[in-house]
C-alpha cells in the first residue's frame, strides 16, 4: 500500500493498494483543480478501480471551493487520464438521497464514463485477473 497527499484543508491522503495482481485506489477528501492533480494521475495510473470523492457537481463547486471535495465530473476526467477502467463515485454530499444519486448515476454513465457507479452503503465488488 502507498499513501499520497491530496488537496484538502489541513491535509489528507489518498491510498493505492496493490495486491494479487490488482490495484485499487481510494481518493476522498480531495479538491480537484490543484497542482496535485498531475501527481494524483500518476498515483492512480492503470489501477483497476478508483473510489473517488464526488461530494458536489461542477455546478455546486463555486459555492464550495476550498472545502477539499470534488465532483464526479473531475473523477471521470482523472480516471480517463490515468487509464482506469472502473470508477466508483463515493463520499456524497450528506443531503443527497437515493433518487438524486440515481439521477447523477445516469449522467455519469450515459454521457461520460460507462463503467462508473455512484456507490451506496454496502456496495461490494470482486476484482479478478480475468
């Protein structure tokens, strides 16, 4: 496992876990658009899966800059830049309900990144070397 700094007031870290031939990265508490984005792409490069901070939408970011959180749109951009095939969008705004997450899921899947998923409590997956 390796830890790497991400952009959050007071500091925070993302993590990359490589095991059994698979790599999973966990990146929450990161505000995109910082100089750390290039380093983040390097840290998540070619991972099998990234779990990413999607607290806000791009439309909501103007009122939340400096809070240390990101958007699903930035997650899609980073996953594409890093050649990551599976993107789980997590760390949602606490006021989002299942219906609003489902609406965001449609936008992310259909228009941007077909292998993305807005995860809910209890979500699980199995990664394999197939």
